[in-house]
C-alpha cells in the first residue's frame, strides 16, 4: 500500500512545478541561436537529477530556494541580452 503524502508534500510539488515553468519561460526569452539550448538542457538535467530527492522535504525546500535564486539570475541575464 502506498504511503499517504502530506499536504506540505503537495504544496512543495506545486511550488516545484511553478519554478520549472518560470525557468523554462525565461529560457525561451533568450535568443534562439544563443545560450537558450544550453540553458534549457541544464534546467532539464537539474530537475531530473533532483526528482529522486522528492521524498526529502527539507532538501526539496532548499532546492526550491536555490532554484528561485537561479530564476532571478536568469531573469537578469534575459534583461541584459534583450
């Protein structure tokens, strides 16, 4: 029988999905011929790598905070390029 997941698990999952979408949207704002493919590839790699840690709530919170910082850096990069 699968374990019942807590409300905080679902909230963290929702936050992770929101972060994923934000990163991908910002990456698509980069010029097509520039760094966009590498940035998208890095986003995919890191999310796949960290998906295995989904059960560790504290680690997931840390990764979300780290991802939010990276999203801000990406936004700055996009603003500088445009």
